[in-house]
C-alpha cells in the first residue's frame, strides 16, 4: 500500500505518465493480494455437503481473476501510452519527468523483486498455484518498474526532446504484463474445464500404482487438478484368486503412496478388477 501510494505521488509530482501507470499497476497488485488472502482461506476449507471435492477450485478461480486484472491494467497502460506517443508524433510536446520519478522506479524494482522471490518461495513450499500466481504479479510489477526506469531515465537525462521515451517505455511494459496475464489465465481456464494432468505426470502415476506387485494393467485413468491438489481415478487388475481383504490392503497401500508423493489432499478412486474379466 505504501509502495503504491509512493509511486503515484512520485508520478504526479515528477510529471511522469509511466510512473503513474506503474503506480496503478502496484495498486492492482495490492488489490489482488487481498483477493489471494480471501480465496486461499476459502480453498483450504474441508469438504462439506455441498462440495464433495473440497473448495480447491476457488483457488483456481482466484488465479484467473488475478490474470484478468493484469489484462485490464495492461490494456489501460497501453491505451494511455499510445495516445501520448501519437500526440508527440502529431507535433505536441510533453514535459520530461523529474528526478523523483526516476528514484521511485529504482526503489520499486528492488522492493517488488524481493516480494516476488519471497512469495514464489512460499507458494512452491505450500504447493499453492494462486500464491505462485501472485508472485508473478509482483514480478510483472518489477518488470514494469524496469521499463519505467529506462524510460524516465532517458527522458530525464536527455531532455525534453526525448520525453517521448517515458510513454514509450510504458508501452513495452504493458506488453510484458499481457504476457504474464496470459500465462496465468490459460492454465487456470484449463483447470476450470477439467483438463487432464500432463501425460508425463499420468505416466508417473501409473508407475507408482504398478510398483505394487499385485496390480497390473492400469486403465481408464482420469486426472484433474483441484486447486493445489489433484484427483485421480483409475482401474487396475489383480489376480483372480485374491480375497477382498487382500485387494483392499493393496489398494490402501497404493493410495497412501500417491498421497505421499502428491500431497495428503490428493483424492484417489481406485477400482479393482480380476485379471481375466473384461475391461469396464
């Protein structure tokens, strides 16, 4: 909040459109921090009568919302900056930014990159896609400040003739933000549409299941991601002379291995078939 307010103030006092846009970007970052806090709390709630698979999809929804917010910020920055560049091409003059805007951009880079590294570390540690997504929001703000730094620096040190570098830098920053937003929204939509896990991960699941000597012929494998967890459904074959108790024990052992590997919130549905029976 302090960083956002400081950048906005520096942009207004320093007459820098790029810094004002960067400040708006930081405000969106602050707002999505609040969204993340709310949705992570909701997604960690246990399953209930209305949500048999838990609340993990709320985390996916939050990730998509963050990406959409970034799209909106990028579009606003791009539109404003293109208008300024067009005005300069049309013969208008714009005032170069002041030194305070340059200093604010440098401070922002250090702060936002530090926040990115810390948030990404925590997100990977707790296996939370929405926290990692929010880390990339911090990184996009740091990239925004780098572009802003060069634009403001060029416009400030080279004089009014090069004042157009300020909005030009903002255009480049908006393109970077669009890329980050796309990388967040695309996998999030895939999860909402029940996209399967990557084939490499499904092969890994099959390998873990077949590590039990009683199981063979893994088929009808279905996978999907639910927030930071995953759901697995599959059929396996066992010797026809196994008792119900033996096949149950083997099933419990494999389910535990899968949860140890992918997290205790992993949901596993394992259907057992005798070896000579037709596939279901």
